[in-house]
């Protein structure tokens, strides 16, 4: 059976969808005959790094070209159909919401990671919201199966009337085996590089955008600083997102305390070490279809403080401290609890490690492969 997967998300700096696409592509390549569609060409090669200058070109198009989502979608759809006759796949997997209009009858599996463009329109560029409003339902109707990454998202799809229950398949994201506890000696090079101490910092990982709720995190942390004699530093990891300027002044205020560091993007080895070397991981996001960073932190044995909203409780379970994403006080109190209670940190570490073992990309890819086989046969 030949599988074709849209790997376009791998051409630019990886977001959550890009990383998930890579993990599925990597695992499916081990167990199936798979080809990849890269926006304008097909290949058997799995690209493990973003294409040089692609990100800048896309940013230019979005900034200066009218209706950029429609333009890029139209071009990709045309090229997709031109080359499809040659590839002749048995099933097509679209990991990024919007499937292509096809001139050929090819069974399609489409991933829908969340419905934030419906639930939180203010967290997205208006052009993206309009594009999704026009194309998402059509994409669902054209697809044989819809894969969601949590029962939370399945419930939302049904409640909004976008999809019938029998068409939806829940396949959880996995966690890579590279995310595991690390020793102080293994952390040394990363600690020296960024000027931080092993097990003596709080960590946030995510895109700097309103949905990730950095505003509440920074306000809670500033309040924490004012009430703590020996505060634990806060490390922020991630790239700039849409409307980062929304909390720019607050971020500058936090950075000026000398207790907050913004590292931006970090390499893979440093990211693993930063997870494993943290006293606790903080994830106050308003809305997630899954919430991969808390799972990665748990796999490293790091205590987690996370939102009690959307899919996050489904993934974290009882292995973390859950707080309201709207409450600065709850988050501040959680930071103090972690600071003052070594027994709590140890308990959460053990629970997190146990919880994380329930998720793997090998398991998820195998589920997707079996689904693809069934879809191709039906």
C-alpha cells in the first residue's frame, strides 16, 4: 500500500503541527511505502530540517500579497493534482487541517488538531480565520476519516456540528524517547551556555502568542517575585508568534528584573536538557488540542504546572498541578508550592514519568497506519 503524506509543514520552522508531521513521517517511513508532498514537489526523502529561505518567502507573501492563504492553497492544489497521476497513492494523509481538492478519487485522512480558529478567533490573524471558515467544513466532507489528537477535540467537532462521531478517530500524539530524565553532569554544557543552574529554574516552552497565555504567566511571576525572598528564575523558550507585541511591555518589565531570561529557539539537545534540568515546567495555555510540551516535560521527570482547560487535563491527568489559566493567584501559589515542597516535586516527577510512558510515536503511527489500510480498503 502506498501512502502519500503532505509534508509541507516541514519546509518552514517547525510549529506544533510541523513537529507532529515529522514524527509521524519518521515512524511511518519505518513501516510503510510512503512518499511526501512538499508544497510543489514529491519525494521519498524525509526532510529533517526547514528549507532555507522558505520561512522568509512565506512571511513576505502573507505580508504583501492579497488573500495569501487562498493563493498558496490554490498553487499547492494545482501542483498536487499535476503530480498525483504519477504517484498514484492508495491513501493521502493531510496532517494540517485542510485537504486539497483532487481530480482523482483518493481516500483522504485529515488531521484536525484543535478548533481554536472557532473558539478563540482573536488568537489568529483574520485572514487565517476566514480561510478556515470557508475551507475546513469542505475538507472534512472530502475526507474519509478525520483524526483528532484528543477526546476533547472530538467532542468539540461533534458539538459544533462539523463532523459525525463515526467519522472521527482519536489518536493521541506521542512523546519522543529522547525526552527522558538527565543528570546534573549531562546538563552542565546547557547550563553553562545559558547561565542557569540545574533544578533551579522554572521553564516555559511555546510560541510567544496570546493563546499561550504568557501574560498571566508573567504577571503571576512578577507577583511571586514580590512575595519570595529566594525566587527561582524563569526561563522562556520559543519563537515569536502572532501579536507578540500584545504583551511586549510586560515582557520587558519581567526581563528587567534579572530573574527572567528569554532564550528564543534552542537546538534539540538544549531543549531536552532544559526540560530535564528544570525545577518545574509551566504551561498556562488558554486552549490546546493536545498540549505536547507538558507531556515532554513529564517524560523528563519534571513537575508540571498546567492549565485546567481544554485538552490539557486529559493529557496531564493527576500527574501535575492544574490551575485556572485566568488566575494569576493560582499560578503564583503553585510556584510557591513547588519551591517549598521537595516531597511534592518528587511525587509529581514520579507520576509524570509513569503518565508519559502511556504515549509513544511508534504506537500512534501504528494506529494511523492501520487506519490508512482500512480507509484504502473501504
